[in-house]
C-alpha cells in the first residue's frame, strides 16, 4: 500500500514514517517544514501540491495540524486555514483521485468542557459517544475537521477513520502549578492511568486503521493507554484518587519513592472500542510504568526516545514550554 503522510516533520508524522520502514508500505510525505522524513515541503492548502502528491496513493494519514500550544501564538484564522481548510483540500483531492481511505488524527481535547466536572461530581467516563464541547479554537477546528471526514464518508463513500489521541507529547505540562509540584516523569506516569498514551502505541493504532478503514467505513476511536479503572471508581477518583490507585496497585507508593499521585482525577479515557474494532493492543500502561520503575528502566518506548521532543515554537519561553491564555 502506498501512503501519503501529512505533518511528516512533526512528532507523530516522523514516528509513523520511522515505523513504516518495518512494513511493506511505501510513502510520500508533506510538511511545511523540511526534514529527513519529508519528501515534499509545502502546505496542505496548496491544492496543486496535494494533487501531485496524491497520485497513486492508496491511503492518507493526516497528522498535520496546529495544536493547543499554538492557541496563544496563532490567530483563529490560522487554525481554520490549517485544521479545517487544509483537511478539506486533502479530502476533496483524495476523493478526486480515488484514494481508498483517509485516516484523520484528532484529539481528546475536542471533548473540552466535558472533561472538567464540578467538585461534587464524579470523574467523567469518556467514550466516543460523549458529546464534544470544545473550549478553544483548537478543539473547534479539530471537531470541524472530524465532521468534514464524516460528510465525505456519508455523501461520497470515502472511508474515513478518526483517531482521537490522548496526550503523547514529551514536553512539560503547560500548567505552572503542575510543573512546580511534580517531576515531569512523575506527571506522565500518573497520566498513564487515565489520559496518556505512548507514541509507539499511537503509531500502531494508525497502521491498524489503514488496514481496517475500507471494511469499517467511518468511525471514531479514542486512542489512550489501557486504564485500570471502572465506572465504579469514578466518584472516588474525583475525591481521593490515591486511595483508588493504592487499592489497585498496593506497592505503587514504594515504587514511586519521592513521587506522588495526583489527589484528584477528573476524567478517564476509554479505549475499548479501538481495541475491539481495530484489534489494537497498546503495550504501554500504568502496569508497564510500575514494572519499569521496579527494574530501574525508562518507561518510554524506544520510538518515543528516538523521536524525542520537537517543541511547538522556534522560540523558547521563560514561563513554560509554551504560552497559555
């Protein structure tokens, strides 16, 4: 199968291309930034370039996007141009050239305000059926792009699968109070319980999606690490998360040493649908993290370490990894 990868100089795009070397797939790639993993430098809004790149392509993996870290540094129009108009160009040209399937990388951030329950409420059990309530232009434009994908399947029968990924970036948390209170690895270890996924597992989900897309037609999938929690844990998670984790992992505090658990967990991303329908079997979860701590090993995958941190801006900000409103 011949693939077009967008956003190939980015974190996920590079990781997908690195992983394609171990498959029978061939590829070409587009990004506005040149890199060793990008065959065509340019914008996904450049229809002439997109048309050229789509010749002979069987499937598109569309990872190119403006992210949440760009909200404070880019205009609303920038987000619409990249996340909405760029996706539309790709869908239209993919349809015109009889591409067999389209895989769109989206985000759990589209759920937005749904993810912050009141103190008196339980944590939120987040499945694909939950309503999206975007809280910024990033979430709005990713939701709009998801809807475009659904439209092209509904009206034109272009198979489109949407992968709503949870956190997999290696950069520090954007919240100052989190950075001050926890070591960065501690934060990420905690997040594997409910809102993080390793880069290698994100890539495997995308590669499975291209194999399944024509059969499935259209669907959305949450791509996040396996959670140990059930819906029976939601009340306690939001009031006293450490007690729930201790019940499930009695030795976690010993393995954590100076680390600590978050006092409250406000949401749990559920990956059951992706595991069932895509045959996805994520390797990296909280149990894996604890096993690595027990053995004195880094809990990141080899792929995540190789790709490393790319950042989101060319400049360095003194008050955090990126500015926030």
